[in-house]
C-alpha cells in the first residue's frame, strides 16, 4: 500500500506543469508544449479510465427518457457500451503514450452526453504549429517572354 501511495505522490509531483497553468485537463493534453502535454495526458487518461462507466449510466437514462421505455433503454445500452469502450480505450492510450513527443492521443468529449463530440483545437495552437510559407518568386533569368500565338482551328 505504501508503494502505491508513494508512486501516486511522485507522479503528482512530476507533473506540476499541467496544473500550474490552471487550464482544463483536456486542453493541457492537447498542448504542443511537452511539459503541459505530459501531465495533461496522464490526467486525462486517469480521468477517462476511472469514469468510463458513467457513459453507460448516462446514456441509458437519457435514451430511456427520450424514447419508448424498452426501445430507449436498449438504445441507451448500446450507445453507452460503445461510449464506455471508446472512453476506456482513449484513456488507456493516453496512459501508455503520454511520453511520446508530438502525439496527443485520441481525445473523446469531456461531456458524457455525447462521447464523440470533440471540441475543435484552439486556433492559437494550430497557428503555432503551421510553418510560415512564402510562395517562391521566379527569377528574371529563368522566365522568357512568350510570343503571342494565333489560335489554330481544327477542321
């Protein structure tokens, strides 16, 4: 028991960058900065693996309310089982690959209402990743003047 407690405390001490910025775990996990991504992916992975069963409960209740009792319940079971599996696998991938630079996992929604509705990545992040590109200008020595050609008519 002591080894588990010591390893959890050591893990929390090693990932202060994810919590110091005061952003949600999902934003930290999607960060291009390695320090924030490292801690964010661990946090998001633990959160997703430990709460994946909530998807099953939420979907069964919501679909039962919106549809006919038996059909809605069965639809909720199917949707909930799929979202539970997706959230558990996403959390597992995050926990196994948090150390890989440049890989931010496969995020699922932070809402339990719809597990596949992932918010778009912030525009500031995508602007930081895209390299600036300028169209090369042709040099004057390479270009040659064109003669105007008369159109040819085929008979």
